[in-house]
C-alpha cells in the first residue's frame, strides 16, 4: 500500500472495502462460503430436547447458554457482550500490529500511539500499585477543602459551598444530588442543544426501589463507613478528622439521606415521560426551584468562556424543591462517597479504597469480589469507553467495508418502505394519522445513520479525531490521571455544545453493539459494532440478516411510533396540546398497549433471594412494542425475497421462515447472575431476553405457522391472550330465530390478514397484505354472502355492544345518518375509554359498508337500570359542576348477565321474570350481580368498573382516603400511553388488585403458587397471616367475593328460606368457568345458605367448553350451583331483534 499524504484520510468513505476479492476465489464460492459460515454460527448450539413451541428462547439458545458460562468477575454474558469483546480485540490487534508501520498516515499512527499509551497505562498494574490511593485522595482533599471554607470561615455561605462542591464533581463528569445531560430543546427548537437537569446519578444503588430493602441501606452505610475511614484516617491527612465513634453514625445518616433521595425521586416510568420531564426554566426560575445552588456561579465554574444558555430543562422540579435544608456534614460525606465510587475502581485493587469499591460493584452484579479479573479485556473496554471515536476508526476500516454499509442501508430502507406500505391497512389508524405517520417515516428515511459519524468527530479524518481528543491529555503510566482527564474532557465538550445547533453528533461510538432512535432528531442510528456476525454480514443470505440486524432496525423504527415517540413531530418537536394521532387512533393504540402491559406483567425472572421478580409491563411497554416490529422485518424480508431469491444450501433441515426466527432469537442469548436480574428488572426498559423472544413470538402468528405450533401451546396461546398491533373484525351471524348460522373473523389486519368462517359453511383464506381495512371488511362480507348464499338485502340488522351507556335506557338504532347520535354516545366514553371508542369505530366501518341496514347499539349498563334508588345512589352532595351523566352506580357486564339469566332460567324450566339468581362473573375485571325475578337489584361495579371486586390490576372498593396516603399529589396528571389520567386513577386501576398484591395479574399463576386446600393457613381461613404473597392475593379475593355473595344471597332471600327464594348460584367468566378450586372455596364459605357442590362435577365443569349451564350440585344443595358460559353475541342479537320488532 502506498503511503498517504498526512492531510488525507486513510480511505474515503466510498473507497472503504472496495478492493476486489482474490482472483482464486470465485464470487459464487465466496457466497457459498459465507452462507456456510453464517449457518454454522447460527445452528451450532441447539438443545435437541426443547420443543420450540414451549420456549423458543430455550430452543434457539439453550446450547449457547450451556457452553458460554459467565466469567467469574462479570455479572452477565451475552451475544452482545461477546460481539463487543471481539470488536475491541480487533482494535487491539490493529494497534499493536501497526502502530509503527509505514502503511498508515502520520495522523493515523499518532492516534494509534495515543490509544496504545492509554491501554498500556491501564495494564501497567505496577505503576498503579506504586501510586496507591494518592491520586484519588488528592481529589477528596480538594473536595473537603471546599467544605472547610464553611467550617473555618462562617462568612462563606452554605449556598456558595454547595455550589462549589457540586460544580467540582460535575467538572469531572460525576453526578451528585443531580446531573446534567445535553439534548435538543424539544419544546421550541429541537436543533438547539440545551442542558437538561435531572435526578440521574443521585443514588449510589441502581434504582430507587433498592432503598426499600433495609439490607441494602445497611450495606450502603457499611461501604460509606469504610470510605470515610480511608479518606480521613490516613496519616498525612491535612483536614479535620472525624471522631472514630462518629463514623458509624455519619455513615448511617448518609445512607438515610440516599434513602430520602430515593423517596423523592421519580420512578423509571415517570422519568421516561416526555411531557412530564419537559420543564424549561430561566436562571431566575431555576434559582427559585433550587435556591441552595448559586446557578450563575455554578455555570461560571464549569464554563468560563460563555454565558449561561437558557432555558435549562428541569426534569423533576419537585425533586429539587425537596432538597433544601440538608445537614452540611451529611452532604460532605455524600459527595465524598459519590466521588470515590465513581473513580475508586481506577485505583490499584490492592488499596483499601479499591477493594471497597470492588466489593460495592460485586454486590450489585452478584460477582465474587475476590474473583480474578481479565485485566486486558477490562482495559480494552475502558479504553474504548474513553476514546471510543478514536478507536472506532481502525475498527471501521477493518470490520465494516463499504459494501456492509450499502447492504444494511438497503435492509433499513426496505423495512421503512414496508412499514409505510402497511400503514393504511392497519384498520385502527385513520387517514389523518396514516398521513402524518408516513411523513414521519419518510423523514427517518433521510435521517438514518449507519456505521460511523462523519462529523463531530469525523471517523474518516484522523486529524479531526486527534483534535477532538486533544483535551484528554493522555500520558504514559498515569491510568488514574488519564481516566480523570477523559471524564473532565467529556464535561467540557458537553457544556461547550450548549446553545449551539446539533451538527450530526452520535450518542454511540462505532464499536458499540447497540442501536437507538432519537426522538428529538427523529433519527435511527446503527453503529458498525452491531453490524457484525451473528447479527449481520454483507454476503450472508438475506434471511439471516433480516432476522437479526433487520429485526433491530424494525425495533428502532417502531420507537418513533410507540407511547413516547408518537408524542414527537417529524422534526423532533414535542407536542403538548394533543398529538398528530387522532383521538380515535390514540384510544385504539392505548387498548393494544395495555394488552402488552398486562401480558408482560405476568412474566418473571428469578431473583437473588429466591424470589420471583415480575417484569414491570408499564416500564417495558415501549421496548416490547419495538420488539413487535419483528413483523415489519419479516414482511420486508419477504418483499426482498420476491425480488431476489437468496442462495440456499442442500441438507439444511430448516425452512427460510424458520431460519428467520432462529436468527432473531439467537441475538438475545444472555446469561445473568441473580443480582444482575434484579438490577436489570429495575433499571432496564427492555424485558429480559427470554421474554424479548418468547413474549414477542407468542404475539406473532407467522412464527407459529413456521414451526407448526398448535393453538393453545405456550408459544401460540389463544387469540384472546395475544397482543397485536394489528386489528381484527369478529362476527356472528344469526337467522331470524337466533340460531347461529356462522361465526368467524378477519384477523391480523395490517400484518398477514386472514378470513376465517365456520358454521354452515367453512372458509379459511389468506388475503393480500396490501388490502386496506375497509376493503378487508368488504371482503369479509363478500365471503359471508358467498359461503351462505345470501346477499346484502338479506341482512335485517347489525348489533353492536357498547360497554357504558350512561343513563340511556334502551338500545339505540342508528343508520348512515348517525353522526349526532354517535357524538352523544361518545361523550360517555370517558367512563369506559378503552371499550366505547373502539366499538364506535367498528360501528362506523359497518355503516359505511351496509348504509341501508339499521345498526342497533346495545349497552352493558342497560341491564342495571332496574337497580333500586337506594342501591344506585351514592351518599354524596351536589357536585361543583354539572356532570356528563348522573353520578351513580351503573354496573357492567349487563349483556352477560342477561344471557346467563336466559340460559339458567331455561335450564331450570322457569320464565326469566320468575327467576332469581346470584351470579359471580369472574375474570381479570370481575363483578357479581343479584337478579330478582329477572331484574338486577344489586351489582358490584359502580360509576366505573373500578368499584367492587379487586381484579387483575384494579383495587376494587377501598377507603377513598387511602389514595391520599399512597401518593402526595392524587390529582397530578399522568400520560399513560397517550391518555391523560390522574395519578390516583392510575394507581387504583393499574397498580392495585393482583398486580399490587403479588406482582401478577394472571390468576392461573396465583393458583399455581398458593398452598393446597388442606394447608393450615386456610383453617380457619380468616385467621393468621398467609405464607406467601400469592396466598394473600387469593385469600383477599376470596374474602371480598364471599362478602358480596353473602350479601346478595341475604338480599334475595329476605327472611325466606333460601331454597324457596333463590333459584341458583352461578359462576361465569374466565376465572369462574375454569377454576374449580375457587368455586369450591367460595361455596364452602356460603354453606350457611345450604349451598354445596359435588367435587367430581365441580372438577368436570372446568373441562367443559361452552355447554350452556353445567350443574355443580346434587339434590342435597338447597341452592343449586352452576357454571354458565355466557353468549353475549346472542343476547346482543336478541335485543336488536326486539328493538326493531322483526
């Protein structure tokens, strides 16, 4: 290779990797070799006895997990870490081999020497041992001297001391009490970079939840005590020494102070809320929020050369307002703790401080503090962390040829094009939203960044890189000093950028094995580090690249449209007064997002103390939505395959579709220590790898089809348990006598739509992905008409269930001229937002296709209009403002209760208006109802479904004042997936019930974990404490349900013999139908009324499917018990027929 002029980059961007392959290897052979290598990497470590339909994560990764143990000094090992290690090894090998060669330009050689000097200073443990702890103790002395000004000279104000101390640490890029970061001013001008002030880095432990465990608080106190002793008790200390008997007390006070910081901090969900965290302040307002800091002085200490850039965005104003009046000695000790924990690991591990910090880090990661470390690997990671863009250049030249960049650009473009093409067909997106989403996706097309930055700094220009890192001042044999100066340089670069326009900076370095979407720039970024095997290789078959790196690209694209990304415009501006999504689309999105939240809430990982750690569905919902973008990568791959078939090898047992999903799953292989599980559950917005794979694929029908997973298997659960961003249309067709003629659905609209019809005729067809929503509905009608040999005129009416009808006292008939009627009904949607909105959207689609057919809206609340006034009325005075509907009990599940009444009355041979029953309609949102002579006379749900029984995540009825003790600001408005709700509503609806008690909304999981029926904790059932949280949740649910049922049985018997007054006790709903254990326990507690069940019948009932009413009792029972399968569709049709008198 010829030498280059020192002012030229080694290679221009379009030259990288342009060299032709050696002539002795033909292009075909090269491709074959790449295919073979790719498949070997992908398929080398399977576990043969794992069924892919039980856990695909274990199937695809079990062998890797067995053969790749976690290093003793690490808390985790994964594909990501392994690829990252290979990337840094590439950097190391290039530098060590070529630092003195003539093949590189002078600027490149100088940069390589800089990297090598930094690396050598890290591996030179002798020099570190010789210096001991002195370099760090010099810094603690400087910090202590700031506080001493206050002790020695009382004229130095407390504000000035705290300002100097905070600025001292921030100048070293260390957060204490608070920290700064740089981002666009998303409220006004996203291109202008401003400082964001947050609570980040205030805590020493990974998350605020850690401080709820007193063992963790005690551990912080122990670590703090060791650090304070090391700082103050050395012989050459020039500062005041703390009395030996005061260390323990002060350390405890510091630990309690951190516990206080945790208490006033926001949780991870609130901290990720873009609206809530945008609070711009000028200097005057900032000083009012945090008066204990002299902000002009603070910024002057950090940036001598420029004025303060306003605004400063304060992410959690309440946190800063609560920080005043903290004891100064506590603050001094806390600042020392933060300084030492940040830099202590840079010292020789033989020092007491080094050992203490190592012990702290090992506690967090679950590693053995005495485990031998891989110094070379650790130093490589640290070097790349400090000079990542500098190290990125040799890596890019070696491992990311130009063909790689263009090939991956094609993949990303194909995924974006596929996404845009599918938008009109999703069904739940209206035209306004489709247009805006298309525009935003097209901007991402232009903004995508792949491989490496070409400005600030320019990876292709060695001189620009050298200039960027010139302020790091890297010296030989000074690892601590090099690390410190690198952190100081980062702080300088950050504050110098404030107020300037963003100029193409990257938030990740080229070697990083990761990718990201940046809302303020509306860009997706993929470093070259992740575009390596097994994620990507330019000459691999398309299916492997789309399944792995392509799924990552689709994931990042979806972030632009998730619960956070959708709140940003295409130019990165944050939207405060609504959204570019219509209200109807927002509600449809919320419904789908809530499904994911509830689904992921039930996923668990093992914890360090034998406990099960529940995934926080609310925390991971954005990333889970991103993972569901897998279907976009799949569709894009199918499109690419249609244009150019990939080469396949004979003898491979997997189909291309199977290889796609294997390639996806293999990227998430990871082993973690139990302590690391805890940390990641609390701090990582991604679900654990097992659930990133299994959770995503459970919601992906293409996977089930590829591997032949039967419906009902773990990896292909029933449709009702799947969460999809697509939509569906379900129907049931009745004749004039209300006999079912056919039922079915159009499913997967927007992904891989299918039409299925069963009954008098059977149809199962896949239709084009490109078919629009309204056309799919039209196609469904056409299939129905053709299959049953009927026409549009044969349809007498359509019926539609709406959950909440307020005080509407009869079904409503609408035709094509329906706008005013629907507006009136829509006003009530606030009382059932997830259900009413989607029902009305479907109704409008039906009216468009069947404009001449009357549509009848039936309401769940209608059945409860017979509630006596004393039952429906609340003991409240006149409201301050006129409510939309009277504030009273409305109930729910009315169609089910009406259907159950009809079925049970028929079973008993009685008329409905002569039948009196008590019904327990039990599900994740259950209720109960007392029906006397065919009329509802009491029910558990009230104005909204929150009242009554606890549920999956609802508290049910509680003391109203309890909420004021749970949160400080009950009325504070939160953004929950785009819907504005008060914090009080959110906690009672989403953090209560089974989730609040035991961490899961899955009643089946609760049943699996409770002690058997003969366990002593149930005898007597109402005494003593429960042995675990699941037993407590079950016992509480049993208690509340029994209270209601006893009350209703008493109310219906009203002094009469229950045998004569009550016709039946009925169980319905998912839990009521399936749980023999619950039915038995409930009936045992109602024995005072003479009700009983036969165990064999009770057990048999749980195996039945839609059998009308199934008897659980024999003649011994005074009140017979039944399980009843409700027919809501049939009841809706009956009411429509009655309303129209046809």
